[in-house]
C-alpha cells in the first residue's frame, strides 16, 4: 500500500498531452464507432465487436515480442515483470 500521495502533474505540456490523449483516444474513437454502427448492417457490427477482444490479444502479443537484435534485459516483457 502506498504511504504517500502521487503528485499531480503541473507542467502545462503534460496537462495538454493528457487532454489531447483523452479527447482523441477516447471521445473521437467512440464517435467514429457509433457512426460506423449506424452505417453498417447489424450482423457485421456484431462480428467486428465480437472479434475486438481477440484482435487486442493478438496485437498485444505481437507488441511483446522482442526484436531479434534486442538484449533480453531491454525487452518490454522483461521490464513489466
């Protein structure tokens, strides 16, 4: 358990980055998804939404594979452990 509070960022560049990430990564994605759901037939939307989890797993697994010339101590998976 943490004994101290995590300080909030005060650098304006960090706050702008958080705002941009929140707006573009979340709000815009949901607007595009809602728009596409209206345009596509329900069966195709269901198929896309059902496979979303599988694609997330595949892309996450692919991102965790180290490059051939990377030392094991520099890999993402090693840093997460």
